[in-house]
C-alpha cells in the first residue's frame, strides 16, 4: 500500500447473520464510484489502498433495501464500519 493510503473494512449483516455476496461500493461524497467489492462467505468486505477523503458506503443485495452510510472522513488510519 502506498504511503498515505488506508483500508476500509466492515461486515454487512441483517439481524441474524452476515450476508455473503452483497455488492459493496465505495463512493466519494458526490456519489462517484471509487471501488466495488462483494462480501465474503460471512458478509465481510475490505477496500485497500484508499486515499484520504470524504466517502459513502453503499450496499445492495437482492431481497434487501439498498443501504447508504452517512458520509465519513477517512484520514491515513484504517477505518472499520
């Protein structure tokens, strides 16, 4: 990972379990897509080599309402949702 870059990680779940194969998008604060990943078998995801800035996370899966996080500021530290 380049100097000054960070990681963002988290888990997508409903009230009962982690949700595998959920599409998770990292968006800038103006909704421009930066990266996209799918959650693993237990609903976890990670974005690596992310520059500092203001971001939003979006998650979607068939049968569930699309989720948007509140905007957040990423510095040079790792961030866990």
